[in-house]
C-alpha cells in the first residue's frame, strides 16, 4: 500500500483537531477512534517526517488515554527519532517510552540513537534521552551506555547531572557491574552544594539502602554530614529513612544520630519532617528514653490537631511505639478513645488497633463487652472491623488471653446475633476449634449451639449460615451434653433449613443422624435396664431413669409421674440422659422420615447420601426394635439383637473423640510407590471414550419413588397423608401452633407473618452506658499491674499440638540481581585488595593487625575527614602513595644496612612463597567443603561507634 499523498499530508489533522473531534463527535466514541486509527495507520507510513511525527503524536495520545496498542509503530518511532529537529525527537522519545519494553524486537536499534543524543551539546536532547533510558533500559542498553552515564555524572550542566544521577538507579538495577564504574562518582555527588543534585543523589541511595542497607554502612559519615548541615526538608527526610535502616544494623551508630534528630524535632515547623523524625526515633532509636519521650510529646500534638491526616499519623505513630512502650498509649488514651467515634473510617480503625493492643487476660471480658456495644451502634463496615479485631485478638497464640472459655463461647454466640455481622466463617472456625481443644467448654458450647439453631432469624442471614453449620456440628458431636436432644432434633429438621446451602444442610442431616443414634442408644440402654429389673444406680454412667422429656410435641410419656426435667443439672456434668418412652421414639422416627423423605430426590450428592443413611437406620429401628406384641417379639428376637448391635456400633463410632490436626500433618505422609501425581492425563479420554457421561444441564438423580402400577410419587404421598392417624394429625397441628414461624401459609386466605425479629435488636439491649467513659476507665485499670486473686477461676486445659523443632526445608534460591549489586557496592567501598573475597566469607578479625589498621581509621569529629575515610576504603592510589614514601626512606639508608635488609627480604620472600603454596593447597581443600559461616559485617569508622 502506498503512503498518503501530498494532498493528504497538507490537510492532515493535528492532535488538537483530533481532541476537538473526539469531544464533538456524533457517531459514537469507539467508531470515531476506529476511524482515527485508520487515518493514523496510513499517515505513519509517510516518508515525510513531519506527517509521520504528527501521526505518532496522535497515536501516543490514544494509547495513553484510551489504551490502544501502538506496537505496530515501534520502527516508525525510530525513524522519527533520527530527525535532527528537536520537536520530532521529543515526540519520538515520548512514543518510545510508552511502547518499548524488554521484548520489543527493534529495541537494540535504539542504542546508537541514545549514545548520540547523550553526547549532544544540547542539554534538552540529553535530558530526553536520559528520561527515555530510565523507562526502557535493559541489560544490553545499561551495559553499552554505562560510559556515557559515567561522563554525565560529572557534567557541568546541573540540569543534565541531576537527570544522570536519577538514571543511575535503573542502570544499577539492570546491570550491576556498572557499579564498579559509576559508584565512586555517584558518591562524590553527595558533597555537591546544589540542592537539586543532592536531593537526587540522596534519593538514589535511599532506594538502594532499602534493598540492602548493610552494604552502605561505610557511607554513614557522608549521610551524617548531610543530616547536620542540610536545610532541605525533603533531603533530610530521605537521610532519616536511610539512618532508620542503618541504625538497626549497627546499634553504636544510634548514639551519634539521636541528638541531631532530636534537634530537628525541636526546631522544625514542617509536619512532614517532624513525623519522619518521630518515626525514626520510635522504630530505630527506641532505647533512648529521652528521645522517645520527646517523640511521644510530638505525637500528642498530632492527636489533638483538627487535621484528620495529622490525627491519623499520630495514631499510626502510637501503634509503632505501643510495641515496646505501652505507657505512651496510656498517656494519650483519651484521644485514642475519642477517635473511635471519628467520622474518618481510617482513624477509627487505627484507634481500634490501639485499644486492642492494650487487651490482656484481666480486661479482655470488659473491653470486649464495650466494643460489642460499639459494634451495635456502628455502621456495617466498622462493626465488622470491631468483630474481626475481637476475634483475632482473643484467638492469638491458641487463645492465650482467654481464661473463661464459657464466657468466650457465649460471646461468640452473641456476636453472631449482631445484625451487621459478616464474620460467620471466623466464628465457625473458632467454635469448632475451641470445641476440639477445650473439653471443659463443651456443655456451654452445646447450649450456645442449641440457642443458635432454634433462632429463626439467623436462617435468613446468609452470612451466618457458617455459624449455624458450626452450631449443628457441635450439637451433634457433643450431643451427650444436650439438655433436650429431642428438641434439638426439631431444630435440625425444621422446614426452614431449606434456606441453607446444600453443604450446610448435609451437616445438619449428619448432626441429626448423631442425635438420633444417641436417642436410640439411650432408649436401648433404658429398656435393657428395665428388662433386667436393675436399679437406676446400675445403669451406665450418666443414665438417669427418672428424667423424661415433655417438650417433644408435648408427648405423654409413660410413667407420667416421672415426666419432669431435672433443672438442678449443672453444665459441668459430662452427660445428661433421659428415660425416653416407646411412643416418643416412634414419633421421633416418624418425624425424621417425614422431614428427610423428600431429600432422597435431592440433586446434591451429599444431601441425598446422608438422608438415605439416616432413613435406613430409621427403617431398621422401626421394623425390628419397636414391635410391641409378644408373638412378634418372639419372631424377631434375632433381628432385634442385630439392630441393637448396629446402633451400639454406630454410637461407639460417634463417641470417639476428635483431636486437632496439624497443618503440616498431610505433608508428613510419605508418597506411596508408583503414585504419579503429575502424570499427564491426556490418555484418559481414549481410555474412557466408550463411556457416555450425562450432560451437565440434564444431570439429575432419579426419584427414589418410581411410578409403579399407575401410582406416582404424588399419589403415594396423598395416600400416605390420608392414612395418618388422628393422633399424628393433632400432633402436627400442635407443632404448627408452637412453631408457626417455621411453616408456610396453608392457603390464600391464611396469612402468617413471616417478619422475624432481628437477632439482636439494639432497642432490647437496655440502657447502654457511656462506652467512651467505660473504655477510658478500663484502659486505666488495664495498665495498672494487678495481683491475681486466690479465688480466681483456673484456666481449663487447651489441647495444643506437639511442637517438634523441625528445620524447614528451604530451597536454595539463585543469586538475584540485588545480591550481585550489593556485592559490587561492597567491593567498591572496601576496595578489592583490602577486602577478603565474599566467597571465603571470613571475618575481618582473622586478618593481621597491620592490615586492619588501614580500615580502622580514627576520626576526631563527626564532620572531619569523612571523604578521606571513603578514599581510604576504595581508592588504591592512597596506598600507592604510602608505598612510595616507604621507598624513598629505603633509598636514604646506608648500603650495609641495605644489603642486610635485602638478605632478610630474600629469606622472607622464600618463606612467603612456601607459605603461599601451603595456603593455596589449604584453600583448594576448603573450596571442596561446604561453607557454613555468617556473612561479613562491614566496618564503619570509629567516630560513629
């Protein structure tokens, strides 16, 4: 396709025309942009550089604003870059910065263009090339252009030198060996008097020190000089960030920098610099009490400020200091508590973290109570932040601060009833975890689970279905602690459980299975005891023959005189069993069959399978255990014994206790031989090709009630309903009357209110005290050391996993560019001759004292000879000058002494050669052995120690 004609170039639309047309278009934005892109694709192929540059300019705009791909124009950008006009170069460099990346095919063609512009006399062209290099530099570009960058680091034009210093960071990152060329000149710029260059250099070192601060400890004198002398707030902020990293590595460095930092805190009026000084003191200089108290005083100024940004920074600083100095939080407790009611959500969250930092085992109950009341009055987002903070704090270190687990389980139940609660998953995990770990809390856990299961409001909140899942599991797992297992079955099988997801409903059915087995086992034990005419004292442990339940459908139990629940039962007992009448078991089985029968046709596999298991047990029990006639009892005695053994076996299986499982337990299981987990399953289709799988949209389970002899499933249900006895009908009517909220209306005329009361209505909570005052009082009491009373309740045993000291397997990572960059920096700062190679990793203390003297130069003042110290480390020319001076002294000696010294030198050289060969042999032996020593610690000048 030929390029655009001269007429097309003459009437070419500019970028301004494109923007105006885009704002005034009537055909639609996408249609207009598509048309403009077609024009650009034609114009950019023009041989006229002005037309090509205009098209490239418009393409850059569309790529920046509307994210259109411009990779097709990479070579055209290079063509525009070759133009001698500055306006064309500017457009080309901008387009290249947007479109070029490491995988661009024509990236290697730009090297000569960049080298030409980097050496240009026009400082603006140099600036454009440096900016482009900072965006697109890769290993090849950084290696090829390192000499030009090295030259620009000492340019007389400050504008160019500032840009070159900034580009060095990208060059070092891509090509670490460039450090050996440019690092010394970069360090020299630390003494530049121009504030812009100094700001750029300190910014580069700040970024480098964040990656590996240990390598830059020898530059502490230079940074100290800037900290003392500089008046630029932004430069001081960067230097403070550097010292915050260095002081944690070398504690002796802190005593020199703490006083200048305190001076800046006292004198400065800039809030940014003041906050950086405070953060440096609180994070790295927390051992200096006077500095910490000064910083806390400045934090108080932030907290009382009207600016919400400063208040947030003050709270953030308090959260830093609270880790080591809790008294700082107590001194500002009023401001922290008031921040809980602030309109800014970030301020409220920070203040909440500070309140939770003060929680201990003495005040956890009181603070949690007040925070739950705060959650009731807060917006949904902050309400869940409060609940999440309580859950994470109380569960820390396997519930270390919890002494009364009965209280904590009841608190979890109360939290789940809060209207805005969305922490169902966390509450579920903790309920199950506590039930498994703490045996003493299981009666209370079953009681809380029972209250949750019978609350109809929770079934309508999808966020709390996980809590109901935990409640159902606990009620079935520890059913022996239940006061009324028959009422528990009502809650597990109520009709409104259809609102639950299939996975949770399967848990409900399984828990109902456990409760059913428990009731049947209790009935069998009771009947066996009655048949053998044994007294109640001879019954198994926990079985009482004098307790019966009247709550299940208001049934009339045998021996009506005994139909009273024992209310004097304590929750600490291990078991609560009943004397269950034959009629109670019959109605229980009928209710189970009526509730779970329709679930045999469920589309969920888990629900269907578990329902079928329960109904199988019901059929087995109803046919073989509940025959009342004497003749039938004689005929089915063998079957009855078999059914009793089956129930006994299931009861024993469900009675086995579950324990906590380690997260790494599965990883400790050895892989069986011959098992290929990563084997390709591509041949599976060929192996199973003959099997026809049902389509996903037509997949369904067949109904368990098939149509036989013209009788359908619905007709069967109608026949069963018509055959119900009057007693069952009245029973269902009584159940509807008592639990009407669980039932749907019978007809159009009948309207039953389905408006459930909220789970925890704030209006029903009574008069709530002033929470702010309560929290202030509680925090004051929490910081006063208390003596534990002698009558305090003992903490129950919490089961923990055996913590075996295992060395985790850590894969050896390949050497990254940051490591090679740090190694190159160490070589430059310490000198390749003075420093022991990093491969040997030997300590400097093993070196002779004569060699260490050159590295341990003493300084008399912080601001004197800092540069000489740097040259002493990195410049071998100073050592050559020293050797030269020694040579001059030798020439002035007498010939006799000279001959004697030569003989001594000869003997010494022979010894050195032999020792060198011996040492070389030892080095080879060491090289074959694995290294297991710590990394070398850099040496810094004595004036900072």
